[in-house]
C-alpha cells in the first residue's frame, strides 16, 4: 500500500512539473529591444573538449525566459549544451501575450500554442522568440544559467556558433535568422556572460 502511494505521489509531482506553467506577473514589455547580432571581426575557430567551435555572429540578447529545459542525457548535444532557453523579446516579452500561450520544450525544440486564436500575429511570435541551445563558456556562466527561472529577464552575450566533432562525423549548426521556424531555427549560443536583471 505504501509503495503504491509513493508511486502515485511521484507521478503526480512529475505531472505537475511538466504541465504547470506559471503566469507572468508583470505588465508591459520588460525586454523591448531586438537582439544585437553582427558578423564582422569574428575570432578564429577554437577548440572546446573534442569539438571545433566556429563563430558565425557576435550576439547579445536581453529577453524574458519563456521556458527553460535542463538536459541530463548522454547525447552528444547534451555534453555540449546542458540547458535550452526559450527567450522572448519585444511583443513576446509582454505578460498578456505570454499568458495567452501554452509554451513547452522538449527534444531540443520550443513549442507554443493557443486556444482562442493567437494573441499576436504568428509571424511576430516567430520573429520575437527563439529557442537557444546554451553552451556555457565557463563554470560561472553555467551556474548563472542553472539559477535562471521562467519569466526572469536575463542578458546573455557571446557568439552564435557552429560546432563540429573532431572525432566523428557529427556537427551542429546555428540559425542566424530571426525569421525562420521549425527544424534548424534554434540558436546555438556560446555564452561568455550571463546574468538575470535584478
């Protein structure tokens, strides 16, 4: 009997964590600006673990965390990027818009849906939000991201990058567009500095 109760409680807690989405409690747009991105004067590729990192663009973003997912697996991607952050800015940092959407993550994807019609034009959702695969440049960045919470306003800077394995036929590429969606639209983000706004 006790075992059945414990199993039920474990399932209930897991369901609550997966399905519960807290509501944003601010008003307005706490992250109004588009991300900064520039492809000039980039550094040469560098080595990291068993990979070669090739920068595609300098990148700085201030955004609201729409969702955060921690990857614990043994996939090659997980050895590079422990966290994905779905980030929103401009109209996608507006509490009323965020609260009207169901937002989830999984399998290195960011998903959104709505019930009674989109709160803003779908094209604006695409161009003002994105899933970011976070590659922490050092332990300080990793610890900062680990402490981030959904609906925090955060700033991150570094580079959008492509990654290639030095030991096998494997690579991972970033999007450098704000206007794509679906497969290949995520940002692969080498983060050199990360902090939450107070």
